[in-house]
């Protein structure tokens, strides 16, 4: 019985760390040119992101460390991994002002994603609403766009990153489910 309690206590964080591992692996696959695996790992990480919260609530094991780990996993899996995915596969062949512009879009996406996560950690859910589009949603959207729209011009991906960046830090109220 005691081992079962210990398992229940640590299961949500184990799921979160698996999510983060998949984000890191996605980044590594991007660097090695494996687009499909990089995308799939982001999408699987999004399922794990949903599962860790469900497990924490089910087993009543919400903790401060779990909250912080979840944000770090979100930063890796849904901010850094999608940003690097787009940069490596769409922007790295560019040069000059085009490369600088797309690097700016990539950095903006990462900064806004980090800010959104920090703001959420400080304010949480207010009145049953999130403020701004969650990083998970933006990361999945970027990955899915890469999966299904491989023939778009590079600047469309830059615009996608900029729009997602501003949507993450917007004051748009999203109902928490």
C-alpha cells in the first residue's frame, strides 16, 4: 500500500518530466533534420501535459514543485521546441534581412511564451479564465502547421510565430475547462 501511495504522489511529476524529455528530444531531432519526429514529439508532449494535471487532481497531489515543473516543461516543449523547429527547417537557409527578421520572430515567440508562463505562475486562473492563449495551444498549432503546410513561404511561418507570440501575452480571456 505504501508503494502505491508513493507512486500516486510522484506520478504527475513523472508525467511532466516525460513531457519535458519529449520537448528536449524534439529539439534534438530538429537539429538532426528529422522534421516528422520533432513534430510528433511536440504533439505527444501536449497529451502528456494534459495527463499530468489530470493525475495531480485525481490523486490530490498538487504541489508547488509540480506547478514549477509544469511551467518548465511547457517552456521546453511548447515554446523552445516549436520555435527551433520553425527556425531550423524554415529559416536557416535564409540570409541577410530575411534571416534577421525571422530570427526576431523566433526570439519574440520565445520571450512572449516565457512571459506568459511567468505571468500565469504569478496570477493563475482568475475567475475561471486564463489570460492569453496557453503556450500548449500555440506550440501544438505551430507544430501542426509545420506538419500539414510544408509548402508555405517562409514569411508565413514568421507571421505565425509573431501572431502566436502576441496571442500568448494578450489579455484575451480563455475559459479554463
